[in-house]
C-alpha cells in the first residue's frame, strides 16, 4: 500500500504524501527484518516531509526511527531522537504520541549496554499515566506489557498480571492486533 501511495503521490505531484509513504514503507521494512534498509527509507522520507515545510507528525516519525535504532542495538542515537521528539512535543504541543515516546525511552534504557531498569520503570509508569489521561488505550496496553515484562524479571509476576489484566479488559475489538496478541500471550506466561 505504501508503494502504491508513493506511485500516486509521484504521478500527481504530492511530495508531502510521497514522503509519508516512504516513511511507512521504511517502517514496514524494519518490521519485516530489513532494519538498515528501513532506516534509510524512513530518514529519506522524513527529510522529504520536512522539505515540504510540514511540521506536524515529526515526533511520530522520529519515534519510528528511534525504535528501529533500538532494534539494531544503537541505543545512543535512539535516545537522541527521542529527546528531539520530546522537545518538539513541548514546543509545539503535538502530544498524541507522547506516551509512546516515554515507553520507547524505557525500552531504550533497558536495551542499553548498562540497562537502567529503575529509570525504565519510571518512564513506563509515566507513559501509562499519559496514556490514561489521553484515553489512549492502545498505548496504555503496549506500555503496560513493557512494564509487566520488567516486573516479571524483578519477581513481581502477580503485580504484572494484575496490571496487564486491567489494561487488556478494554479490548473487545482488534483482538488480532499485535499489541493485544502480545498482551494475551504475556498474560498466559504470567498465569
């Protein structure tokens, strides 16, 4: 779909949407295991997006790139991207991806050569708080799963199960999305 959107954008002269399709295609490449190729596409798409003068959505795109950097083990650049996205959120007030940025920072801190589980936990808790304030149930579930995995490692399996059960109860639709499947699988492991 991203490639089809890119073709239409190119044919009809919509560079902003072409850049968005390039970012989505890069994100898809990362998800399918081609992290380096996907990062190249996402960076190219972000540059194209910004070249159009568009300022909206940049924290989201930076988060996509940061998540890919963490996936390939490059934590320092990921944290730099998360810092940039967070500054943009504070400057421009585009907060809809704020909870996910806190979660990503926690994941990056856990992926670091010297993992900082205490700080990671605080970012997960902050992400859950933001997601609840925004009623962003998907972000709440995703972060709750991250926190539950951390708590399980710390021997707090019952607390993890309780918290994840509470977050998962909201979902009666979208039961085959990756986040809901991940939560169900983790709940089984915690039982």
